C-alpha cells in the first residue's frame, strides 16, 4: 500500500516583535497545520533563519515545537545577529510529510532598536560658538538623534530656549555648529535617539 500526505496550509503572516538592538522575535502562524508540519522562516533579503537563531544562506525546516526557542506555547524564535535600527521583513512557508512546500506567507516587518549614542564631543569652542560631534555608536545613517542643550543663567535657572528656539533639535546630521552661544555660561550637551 502507498500513503501520501495532504498538502500543508500556507502559513499566515508571522508576528514580529520584542525588538532589541540586535534581535527580533518572530512567531510562526501555523494556520491549522498539524504538529508534524515543518516550517521555514525567511528574511526577505534572501537569508533563512538557522537552527541557532541567526540568518544564513541554507533553508532550515523545523516543526513548530522545534522552532520554539523561547520556551513559550507559541512557535516563537529570537532572531539574533541583526543590525541596530534596521527594518527586517519575514515570511514563512510550510511543507508536508512528502516535502511538498507551500507558497510563502504574507510578510511582516519589524525594526530593531537603535544603539544608545555615546557622549558627544565639543570642538572649535570660541566665545560665541562651538561644534558638537555626535557619537553615533554604530547606528545607521538614517538614525535620528536629539541634542538637548541647556545652560544655567546668571540666577542659576535652567534655560530651555536658545535664541528663541527650542533647545531640542532633531538631526539626521552627525555634527552641527552652534552659533550665538551665551558667553561665560556652562553649557551641557546630551544626545539621544528618536
């Protein structure tokens, strides 16, 4: 006698969440496939999720329970080795016991978090201007940074305006020159990401 398997259902779009600077969690939507159905997870750049949770060139097939690297009741995998502040898009496909594959699911995207920036440096300090250079800490060029400039006036009051402009300046630039600083005052510079 000969036995064959019915075709597997195409998985639903995966869920992508729990971002960190170098990881995202991907949850397979099994779409009512039985427990012996195997799944592959692909990042749309062409790499597949490997057994160790990183992306690689080889396709890896595992059942829902075998992909469950997070120990939850769902098929959730932590994908590691990712770049900070970068969008990754994932899709999955299934195969039955005869190794017949489905089409890929719809895609779902997630973005890793940006690295915390380092301490800015100040150069070219004169009585009326200075240059601030950001420490981008390996974040990609499209990362936005906030620079907060604050100083104390003669009465030791925090000043939150600078030449009638808000002191939080959103930048895509890596450095900026600040003109018309207040002479003979301490200025504090702090950078953060958006």
